[in-house]
C-alpha cells in the first residue's frame, strides 16, 4: 500500500512541478517586460533584472494554490487516462485512500507556502522595492509618483524612498494641521537616519527646510539637522513600499494594529492578513475540488480538457475572491468572512462531488 501511495504522490508531484515551471516562466517573462519599461537613470536594465529575480519568490508563493490545483487535476488525470485508477478501485482500494495519497504532497505545498510567505518572499520583496525606490528617486526633491504617504498623529508624511532595512529615508516631507484642520507648517528634509538612543529613539533629519504658517504670514527656517520624535520604527517603514498582499503574516498583523492605534482604517491590512493566513487552507480546498472532478465528470476527459477545467476553476475562484475582498471594504463586513466564503464554497462543492462518487 505504501508503494501505491508513493506512485500516486509521485505522479501528482511531477505534475505540480510541470505546472509551476510553466506558469512561473510566463509570469517571469511578463514581469521582466514590465520592469524594463521603468528602466531609466539609476534604475538600469541590470536593476530591473535584479528586481524581477528578488520578486520571483512572491510570484511563486501566489501561484502555489493554483499549482496544487493543476497538479492534482493533471496528475490524477494521467492515472485515470491509463486506467490505473480503475485498476486500483477494482483491487479494493478505497477512494479515501487515493485522496489521502494526493493530500500528502499537498501538505508539503501548504507548509512550503507558509515558509515562503513568511520568511522568504517578504524580505526579498521589501529589499527589491526599497532599492527600486532609492534608484528612481534620483535626487532629494519630493517625487509624487514615487514613495508613500502616511498620516502619523497630526502630521501627513510623504517619504520619497526608504532604504533597505528602513533605517534611512530620502525626501521626507511633513505637513502638520491644527485642530481646525488648517495647515500650520510644512517641512522638507533631504534625508533621515534612525538613531537608537538609550532613552528614546528618534529620527535625525538632515538639511531641513521648514515653513510655518501664521496669521502674520509665513516664516521660513533652515536647519542642518533636526531631531524628529515619532512612533515610526524601521521595522514598520521597511514594509511601507510593499503591497499588503506581499507582506509577511506577522508584519501584516503588526501594521494593522499600528493603523488601529493611529485611528486609521486597518481593514485592508486585516484582509491581507486573513488571506495569507488561510492560503494553505485555500490550497487544500482547491485540491479537494480537483480530486472530486477526477473521480466524477473528468474521469474520461482528455488532458487538454482537464487543463482547461483547471484554468476555469482557478479563474472562477480568483474572480470570487476579487469580488468578496473589495466588497468587505466597501460594505464593512468582516474581512475574515470575505476570505472564508470562497474557500467554503470550494470545500462544499468538492465534498458534494466526492460523496456522489462513493
């Protein structure tokens, strides 16, 4: 029986490897073409190649659930086309045993998904985006097309570029408003360095230009250096240039809690947090659905049709996700519910089809 499990698992794993190689190769080509369009100034072709290389683990991570789906459909489909599944069932092998053999490599994919999504992809994504932002910033002037905006307390802050690690900033613009929501001051610093002081850490701003707005008029002040006390650590800054879906699970949770403490809307980050936390479950749900199709309507289908079905299932699942996620932000229902609904639908459909084959 162990030999039978290994045979089934080997077929599924081989199919998964073929699927991820094909999809990742296409994604790599299109990503490289897209990045080459941004190559200018300090952001050279070599920089674009490095960016694509460092963001490839993120792409692989996002494709893993659909890799498992396609691998299960194609791997089991090959066994069905060769009548091996019929022989197994005729020999008394229960469907549950075959399902268990398919779920073994799926468990590896689920574990790999957690490891890549937490420890491999996010640091490389942060490094890639930080390097790109620094190279595209070009000079110390504010660039509205690059960098990020954030509200910290009474300040609205724009950071043109964040160096890898988050301890150095370039082009820091701060706008402060008073209690009547009127602009009281505007400040620009060419750069900032994080200082880990013993009593209280702070940011050291360099070449600062400050304009204060008063009833009597404007007052301009220049400083070579200025201390900036703000609750904004390099750890938080290092993820500012990365989209929520591409951050680590722990980083998403910390950033969501930080947004809550500042009185800002944190639903986007909680949505990404729940989505990444349940991605292994998404993988399991899609594999169960794929298995149910092989035992049911796709038993006698051609390989081309199985590939088409895998693409269709992945497309429908993605569309459902893309509908539920913004709906939760617009209508205010739980982000957890938005993540669970597509998964529960896939599990319910797969379980129903599997029961019909018993």
